[in-house]
C-alpha cells in the first residue's frame, strides 16, 4: 500500500504519514481537518497538524481524478462508475448516494446555486439539486 505524506514547508522534514495513496483524487482542507480521498473510494479526515485520523469511510467504488466538492458541510464526490455520494465531513457518514448515469466519470463536480453539476465520458452534463 502506498502512503500520503505531509512535510514541513520551511525545512522539508516529514511531519506525518498516512497509509493511503491519495495521488489521483485531489484532497481538500475543511473546517474539520484535511479530507483525503484515495483512488479506491476510501475517505478519511485527518488532523492537518498531526495526521491523526478523525474518521474513515469507504464508498465502494473507485474515484480516479474526481475530487470532492464541499457544499454545506457535505463533501460530494462522483465515482468512476457515475455514483454520486455525499459524505458528512464532520462524521464521515455517507448520507447520500445517487447513480447519475451509466457512463464513466472522471471529473470533479462543481456546485452553482445549490445545483451540483458533473460531466461524464458520454458527453452528458448532469445537474442535481442538492438537499
């Protein structure tokens, strides 16, 4: 298994290491900590300073290149299968699941005016009203 590392910006010294390779989907800083997502659809929220894990959740579908978008305390991510999931950032609970379409999806969604927008490889553009 690969790992994710945090290094001190001034010295280059290793600050912490987490056993999860998060090189494909982008990670995101939240008010609760650093949200890490790996290519296997595993989420974890870690303390930015220490790397200590607050929670861990598994989507059950791969997430290549598509990172989470934050909206109202929920991290929304689209798996490669077109599965849209909403993860409660404070608790790690996967609170929402919706199959958006049959095509592969590798794009990070955006939220505009309460609507999540995501494109797929068939050229489809999907807009979903968020709860």
